[in-house]
């Protein structure tokens, strides 16, 4: 995935690549998620077009990448989300049932 990061970091529309995550769904199928901090001056239409372009570029890096999800966000926020996701489940004081990280049963 280092090559994917390199391709994204080379694009002038991106301030930083916060994370590149992959999930191997099978021997010939990889799902890829990237969190990108776009330049502040870009419009929503610019970001949408860039995301489509990045999906094509990324799939060109490795033909096994069949699905690409692009999330817009700053690196600090992405790392904070990751820290919350990796925290252990909590117990509900009222019912004793396990709650997931979002507080839902």
C-alpha cells in the first residue's frame, strides 16, 4: 500500500494522506479505504471529481483493488477516530448489556 500512498501524496489537491487501510476480501479482491485532507480551496465538486480520479489511479496500482472508499478528513481527526474504534466495549450500567463503541446494542 506504500505505492498507493505515494500516488496520492503526489497529487497537488491533497494536503496530506491521513490513512490508507486495506482489507483483503479474497485472493484477487482488496477493499481500500483512504482518508485524505484536501486543499481547503477545493469545492465539493472538485473533491468529488478528485475522488473519482483517485479511485481510478489506485486501481491502476494493483488490479486486485476492486473497491475504493475515499473519506475526506484531517489527519488528527482520522487518528482520533481510530483511537475510539480500538477502545474496548463498555457495559451499560442499567442493563449490563454490552454496548459497542457508538453506544448501541
